[in-house]
C-alpha cells in the first residue's frame, strides 16, 4: 500500500506556522490538522496562539477547540483523532497539513508510535495530591528520582504533572516509562 503524502509544519509558538500553513493550504487545496497540546482544548485561547476564525481565512482546521479541559486526553487519543482527520482530508481529495509544536503528538504520527493508554488510578492520584499538599512536591520528585532517575533529569522539580506521571506509571506497571 502506498503511503499518502502529508505535509508537516512544526516549530515553537509564534514562529509563523499558522500563517504559513494557511497560505500553503490555499495554494495546494489543503486542510490543517492541529498538532498542539494546548490548542486542542476548548476555551483555552489565551497563551495558546490559537488562530481566530479570521486568521483561518476559511481553511478547515481539525482538532482545535476539540476537547473540554476537564476531559482526560492522551497522546494515544490524539494519534487516533489526528489519523482519522488525515484520512478524512485525503478522502476529500485534499492535502493534509499537520501544524504545531507538540513533539510527542507529532512523533506519534510520523513514526507511528503506539502509546498504551494507561487508565488512571484515581485513588492513587488522590493519594499523590494529598502527599504533595502535606509534604510538598519535592518529596514526590525525590520518589520519582529513585524510580526513574533518567526521566526525572528532564523535568523540573515543579512539574507536578510529569512527576505524577512517573509515579503513576510505576504504580500501575512496576516499570519505568518507555
């Protein structure tokens, strides 16, 4: 089976990806699939550089304002939704243009990486929240460092989400992150 052609425009916030992608989409009959972990959320417009309706210039965008901030949305969910969007664009005879700066999302598409979607143990998460409140986040950072010193080197002592992730993966699987 022949692979379909997909254009990817990636880079940091405010580097001109949106305007470039819209101009390109107009020239080549394309549609845009957002690859941004913040723009995917509804009502999170400030600080996310989400394009306005005017900026979109009539070009269809997928996965913008897509998920409620209260919902859990994983890279596995993104890969599934973005893949479907790409298929839909191709089925219409248009060119998919994946645009954004979230490397994990992008890698899942480009390299067809399969991420296991781990169920969250809410009791364990609540226990972590309580410990963070009582003993401070540094206590959990140190636990995560014992479990996965390589992964912890890449994150801040204040990155609660990623510290929790290391601990939750280990609690669920008794293994380090891949």
